């Protein structure tokens, strides 16, 4: 399945870039994230616990960044396992662009999912995925937003960009991606392997 999405983050591009490359910031922003650690080989390992409908799982995996073009973007490759709950693998291209009042974060992802999560009804997955993505971006925005009186290089904040319509297939991927990394999903570009 393939997805594309755009989000507005109310902070300068360099600040958003730093947060997206800071293990502690990512751990704090990803809902249910128990650990997010940069490994010696340059990959990132992550553990995320979540519940989507009747399925509870702890996903573990690795994230690898490629085609890094700081602070403009990168590509993610990922492969994660959640035991009987399922798996996810794929890649995502993430780009950051300056915008009035902050940064536009865009991503295009391709993923494969399996296991129980792939079998859950789309309504449950839709709601969970939307909440995970919203929580991630709210936490990221809160973490990187300038404090009162701080001066962004651009004037007033722009409104949230309209979101792309969401299909059931996209939602399933988004739930896993948000859980593991949006990062993206998020949701969030680089290589992620779980």
C-alpha cells in the first residue's frame, strides 16, 4: 500500500529537522514508545507498545536513514515485528520545506503489513491511526514550537494544510507506521527496520 500526507509544524525547518533526528525527542513524541536508540551502525532501534481495537502489541525493530539531505529530508526503510499482532515493512520519503510560520512536513510511504492488524476492521484501525498520528504531531509541535515572544523567520502561523483523503488500506499502514516510527509516519524519510 502507498500513502502520501502533508502536515504543518509551527517551528523553523532546522528545529523540526533536529527533533526528527533526536532519539529522545522521537521517544517523547511517538505514542507508546518505550525506547528509541541510535545504534553504533547508524540505525535506530525502537520498541513501541500499542493497542488497536482488540489487538495489543509491542513492536520492536530498526529504522535506517538513507539519502540524507539535511535539513531538507531523507528516506526511511523499516521492518518491524509485533509478534502474533503482525508486522510492517517498507520505506518512506520525508521532506521538510519552509512555510509561513513554520515547516511543511510531507511524506510518501510504501508498506506491507500482515498478521492480526491487517485483519482488523478499517473503522477501528482508522480511528486508532488518526489518533496516533494526531498525537505524534501534537507532541512534536508542542516540543518544537517557539516560546512566546520568540521570533520565527516568517510572519504569522499558517493554518493546518488540508489532509489527503484516507483509505482503509492507508489507515492500516498508518497505524503501524505511527506506532513504530511516522513518522512518520509520520507521521514523518529514511530507512526503518524493526
